[in-house]
């Protein structure tokens, strides 16, 4: 299949390498126009570590080239770019053409659903609870794929498209997808924001000073306990909606292939195996600038809606905002368009199952 990938960072490159290895035709669009310059002149994409090889990967001229003739579209860039690429893609999508959001955050699928309704267009939106790959982009032609996750939660909007959505994802990326009970469950399944809160906040000066530090190594018992407490808030919110989602213990064990234990113990084991990774070396990091507005704040909002306040999530956003000297909630350009504050829990569940009517 031809897959149009909107985004040109580490996750987009990792997915492109996986798809090309599996015999598909990935075509990457760089919204900035800069990150596909080397691919556009015929250079191959080189992947190392969890995926090894050199692959032919297309470079789209523009968003229309990436979307219009593709069998499916994959949105794979930081959350602060989701609205812009959805706005760019909406005119080129066609009825029934699947759109995958990797990974889903801040009710972005609802934003896309509203755009589709305004066009009178119906297509399945497939949402993942996390990314299939992790890693770092080493250059405009190189990506180090640290991990290909064993399990990835998936749901669809509308919820009735789940079987077809699961089948497509499996055809593209293999037998690793776990069906979840609707988009709301996926919204509560992305554990990166809460985990990054514990890691980044308690290692913030290392980031600010530009130190090189092992991430898994520095998930000490204190950091691990904070992450576990944040997880309890998320699980309480999910339970109030009658949803079952993966725990942080399951997440680390399944994503990074270590025996289940405390969060700190699993990260220390990853470090001992040489797979603990490195933490950010700047405070201009997605661990904060993406995760606080697009991950922590939506969870805090769900806590308010459900009557199960996420006090630690809210405190994290407030402390970060004080440290950065600006209101990080205001960086979220998706939630203000949806007007979810004050919505009744049952109405939110309905929207997350059906989307906006055309």
C-alpha cells in the first residue's frame, strides 16, 4: 500500500523504515519543507538498531501529493503540529480513506471529525495509544529505531470501524495491536505525558544545564513513585468512565521487554541492559512543551469532567508554567476549538464513540 506520512521526525522516519521493510510504499511530507530534502533527491533512508537497513522512501512535494493518492494517511509528528497538518490535509482526503493518528492526543480525532463533518465527508479515524517505534533522528537520511513496541492500543472513530481499523494496522505494522473500548480509552492510554512529567520535573536542572544523563538510570525510586501516583489518577478517571486501560507497569514491561516490577526497578533493568536511553539535554523539550499542554492538561480536564480531580497532573502543568514563565495550557490549539469544558460525561462518551455528525 502507498502510505502518506504527515511529519518528518524520528517517529515518521521509523514508521517509514518499518513500512518499506514490509513491502509498502511510504511517502513522507515535511510540513516545514526541510526534512525531506535529502530523500527528495534519491537518497535512501538508513535505519539502525531495532530496524536495520537502507530503504527507498518517497518525499512528497506537498500535502496533496502525500494524501490524495495514498491508500491511508499516517499523522506522525508532535502534537503541537497535529492541527496544522489536519487543516492542510482536509481538502485532499477522500471518502473512506483511513487516517491513523500516531499517537493520539488531546482529542485530536474529534477535531478532525469536526473538519470532516463540515465537508460532509466520512472516513475512519484510527487512533493509537502510543507510537509503534521509538528512537532518534540522526540526520536527514538516518534514524536510530530504539524500540518496536510489542503492543499498541488502538481504537477508531467511529467506534464501529474498529475491526477494519485493526485489520489495516495489522497489515501495515504486524500483529501488535490491542483493540480498546473507543477513543476515550485511547485518550487515557497515552502514558508518555505522565511518565515524562516524573522524569523531566525531577531531573529538570540536568536538562537546563545540558548534561548527558541516562534516562532509565535516573528513574530512581522517588521518580518511580511519582510516576506510579500519577498513574493512579489516570486509572481512577478511566474507571469512572467504565474503561479498562493498561497500567504503567504493563506499559513498561510490554513496551521495553522487561519483567514486571516497580517503575524504578524496570527502568533500572533497562539501564543495566543498555536500553535505558538518554534524557533530554535542553528544557526546550517535547517532554514538557508537548506533553504539558497536549497530554497533562487534557487528562486534568478529564479529571474535572469525571469528578475525579487529577491533582498531580494539574500541579505539574502549574509548576512547569511557573518555571517557564508562561501559561503552557495556552499552547494547546486543539482543546479550545472543541469546547469540552463543562460537558457532561455521557455526552463526552457519545462524542468519542460517534464523532461529529456530517
